[in-house]
């Protein structure tokens, strides 16, 4: 992974190398087909923000950690990879990190079972630490992630979808896993439950901001940079924050057309590239993009404030830089 000197993950370069090796070491299975699918998703790239946050949160409380922190840090990454395998089947995604998604190569059943295996592997690794708080945090996170996926599926293309419902879903699908990464790291580093809870709150806030930025990039980036089809969220029926703001616009004719586009999922033609281009322009014209980005920025500000309750040291400064990077990233 190449980072410029100013990139917030650059100080963790050595950690990321160990994390990558640990991910690869444990992405194995007695059945070669499952192993092939797991390695395909695990080794296809990724920013590794979750394991880095686990390591940083642990070092916030203890600068002399055992190498076991790397084992624990890969648990959220395995949970994330498992959710990607399942999500692509549900959403029928066309690209994943610029590559063909696993279900298009191996089929739905094998992909889903491989995701199940990854979930089980993550839980098994976590159980080896004999820490009930870590176990409970991970179990709660898996439950929240499943709830979020079902909630999103049930509200696909629903133009009555509220901002409160949107936050309820992204908290479960994205925020909870990043919060989990921070909390289990803090617990490993020796933080008590209350202090680890502060890291959970930090992670939840930056996780929600991370998802909002992801949703914005779906309309503001390009396929080669983002690694997935632009407008994929719209085609998959995801009503994200910029769409919610656009639907609240006073541009009545534009809102009417947007609603018509959302309803095209029931037609043979579906949502076209021309529709997506029009939606991108409408989001910009109604300042929906700007409003959603402002909301993500406010979440990061709250996250930075939440760090006031934790020890002040080099690691807290690094956590601050990672939080700021969330709203600066372009992929």
C-alpha cells in the first residue's frame, strides 16, 4: 500500500505489513474452493482502516503490546470481508474494488457459504482472547450488521425513506464495525469498559461519516478511482443521504423527475446511465452534495471532541489524523 508521507496511515506502514501477513496466514481452509474465494476477497485490497484503528486504540493505552494485537485486529476485517461477500450477492453488484465480485465467478451459494466461514473464523479468533467484553462487542456487531442489511433491503427504492432511518442503517452496516475495531483494541490495550466505550463512540461517529462520504463518492467520483460502478447505489436501490436531501428540495419539477427515476426499478429498462448523469447534476444543483458533506464534517468534529476523554499522546494525535482523512479521501 503506497501512502504519501502526509497520509495518516503512513506511520502504520510496518503495522499494515504485519496485518496483511496475518490476514493471509489465516485466510485458509481445509476446502480449497472456500480458501480460494476467501483469499480473493481478503487479498483484493482495502485501506485496512479497521485493523489500524484496533492497533492504534490499543496503543493509546499501552505502548508495549504483544504481537497478539495483530491477530485481534484482523477480526473486524474478516467480518467486513464476509459482509462484502454477502452484500454483493444481495445487491447484485457489478464491481468490487475494481474487480469482478466473487458471486459472478463462483455463484451465489459458494460465495454465501464462504462469507459464513469468514464470520465463523472471526468469532473463533476473537474467542481465543478469553475476554467476555471483546466477545460481546463482536457478537453485538455481527447482529447489528445483519439488522442493517435487512433494513436496507426492505427500504430499497422507498422515496419516503427518512434521514433518521438512513442513520439507523449506516450505524449498523458501517459505523458499528468501525466502532467495534476501536473498542476491542482499547480493551486489548487495558482500557476499562467506560474508557473503551469512549473509543466506541469515536469509532461510531467516524464510521457514520465514512459511509456518508462513500455515498457521496458514488455520485462525485469516477469508476477507475472508486473501484465500482458510478451510480451503483442508485441502481441497487440504496436511498442515501444526498438523495434524501434532493427529495426535500423546492425544485418541484426536478424532484418529480427524481421520483420517476427511482420508480424505474420496476421497468424492463431500469435505471440508465443517462438517468444517473441527470441525478448527479440534480444533486449538485440542489446542494444535496454540499449538505451531505457538511453533515459528515460535523460528525468528524464530534468524533474529535470525543477524544478529549482519552489519554493525550502520540496515538491520540494519530487517531485525530485518521478521523480527518475520512472526509478527505477520494476512494
